[in-house]
C-alpha cells in the first residue's frame, strides 16, 4: 500500500474525520471507501445501458428515450448545482 499526501483545507480535513468517525472508520479507510464506490465517467457509461434495460424489464416497460434524456439532464443539473439543494 502506498502513502499519498493530499493537501486540503482544515475544514475539509475536519469534515472527513467526522464523517469517518460517524461510520466507525479511520479517515484513510473512509476515503478509500468513497473513492472505490464512486464510478468514473467510463464506468457510468458502461452501466447506463444495463440500468435502462433493467428499468424497462422490471419497472417501466414504456420508458422512452425522451424519458432517459430528461432524467440525464435532470441529473446533470443537480450535479451542477442548478437544481435541488446542495449540502
């Protein structure tokens, strides 16, 4: 296992420590868990067709491409802080 130093602000460091402690983890273990659970754009692109197929097969057989596009736009707006409430 390699050690890496990342310079972050004190408030971010303190928040990481608090989040880790709330989960009974070290800061290192928490960061590793978050990074491992966060998909890359490539991974997300690979998952999308499978997810759409699952939704059509099990939840909403009449899901249209327009529905998918609208959902993707909604997700992008949330991620950009243009919709919903950011913490």
